[in-house]
């Protein structure tokens, strides 16, 4: 379903752009991929960037006509900025997930219900359909993700962290910020006390009668959880010395390194895949294959500017740097999540994209306050020229 290449990403973008205006605004909630971009696997890894998508959309539509799609692009940006200022929420999720997995090992009833949900064997037809669609394709419509999470939490009464982990293991666009914080939002932990209840009539309407489930929870009481931790400072770019012998490390978090190349002038390049760190359990072969293919495509696309790229692991970065007599290793900023966890302690010089620098400071409260800043942020982007 998803070819992990820049060419395929551009093709999908070009096919969608004519529908990014009123068609998207009026039909985006229907569980039908014909009315959404399905670009998220590419944007998540920045095979193409948010700027690429916004520029293409605004070249075809006015900002007013494409408003809903522009906001959807910025939801991912908002989540990432929010988590960067409160990264302990990611650490809490990982700790709570491990506790839930420990329960799975000792509570046979929980294990049975969890396995049934993951295998699409709950007897709730729509839920089972989405579970199988996810494991078979690596993708779900956003509205289906909301229904799925709500049924998981409030009807099946399963720990939300196990559901978030199920998504992280199977979604090609599995993003630590968007995924974790969206599941928290459904459960009433993100916007404190506000939950999302999957309603049969809503499911029937937006699946155009394909499903009309019975027996779903009729009330969604907010989950118990810790209050939001205090906001910390936003990250900033590290200082790098242009006179030093520099290596470029390309991670799966940013596969459009063109904006960095001229700034750092690397003499050696390496690629790093950290997909296996997305979950304590095995990540699906589809997710690993997509990410591996996207990394290889990036290396091939930039080979004329960077030379052949070496594949490294977190354990061999230092050996690669030594073999190439590097004084510093530069990479695009690695956001909070599994890749950052895997690289903890590595002496990297991390450089932030201007897009993130501009947007993340506004992710301090809810999305609706952030949304007020979008027109100004878009105005800045339209004048940029970032590869």
C-alpha cells in the first residue's frame, strides 16, 4: 500500500492536492481513504516535509479553502511541540506500558482479552475489521483510530497503554507524540476530564452503513492519571564548528537532510534505523520494512551530494566516527521518543529545523489556542526555501 520512496510520496501528494480544499473539508471524517491524503507515513519520517505538503496545497488552494487540511498537518506539529516541553509524559507512558505488559504475563483474563483485541477477535465487527486492517496494511483512517481507541478503553476496558503500543507496533506512521497524546486525549488524560466516546450512530454515518455496532459503552468516565508535569524549556540547536571534520547521521526521524548538507558540509554520512525501539514487543515487519526502505531511498537520493552512506547501529556510531576521523557528528534534532531514547548519551550535535523552531513555542496549551497561530506560521513557511 505504501512504497517507501520519495518518488511515491510526491506522487501521492500530487494526486491528493486537488482534493485538499473543500473535498477534504466536507468528507475527511468518512472512513474512506479516497478523501484523505494518506501522507502520514511519509511526513512522520520526513520523507517529504510539512513544508512540502503545505506549499503544494497552497499552490492549488487558498488558505481559507484548505484550512481544515492545513490544521490537520499542524496537529502533528502541535503534539510534537507539546511533548518536547513535557517529555516526562513519554517516560510515564513507557513505564505504565511495562507495568501493563507485566500484568498481561500474570493475569490470564487480561492476556486473553488483549490478544483477542489485537487479533480482531472481540466479536465487535467494526473493531475487529479495524484491527485486521491495521495489521494487514499498517494504516488506519484517523476517525477509525479514534473509534478504535475509545472502544479499546471504554468498552473492552483494556489498559490504554497496551492499545497505544499496538498502534506503535503496526502503524507505518507511528509517532511517539501523536500516538501517545491522542490515546491520552481519548481517555481523558490529555485534556483533563474530556473523553471521546465512540457512538454507534456516528460510526454508522461515517462508515456509510457498513457498521452499526451494538453493546458499546454509553459512558466514558475519564481515566485516572497523574496531572500534567510542569512545562520545561524548549530544546535549542547545539553549536557546531564549521571548521571541524564533520559526519552526518541520518535517522528515521528526518529523511530530508538537504537543508543540513550545505550548512555542515559532511565528509562522511551514516544512516541509523531505530524502529525496533518503538515497543518492548516485536514491531511489525511492515513497519520495519517501510522504515528500512525509506532510509535506503534517502541514502540513494542524496548519494551524489554525500557519497555512499554507512549503515550504523547505536553501538557502532563511535566506531564509524573513529574510522572516518570525525571531530563531530551532526544530525537533525531527534525529538522525544524511541530514537532519542536509543541515542541517549551519544555525543551528537543536533540542529533544529526552522519549521519546528517557529511552531513548537506555541504548543503550550490546547490545540485551539495553537490554531490561532497557524496563519502566521503558514505565512512564514511560504517564503522559505528548504530542501
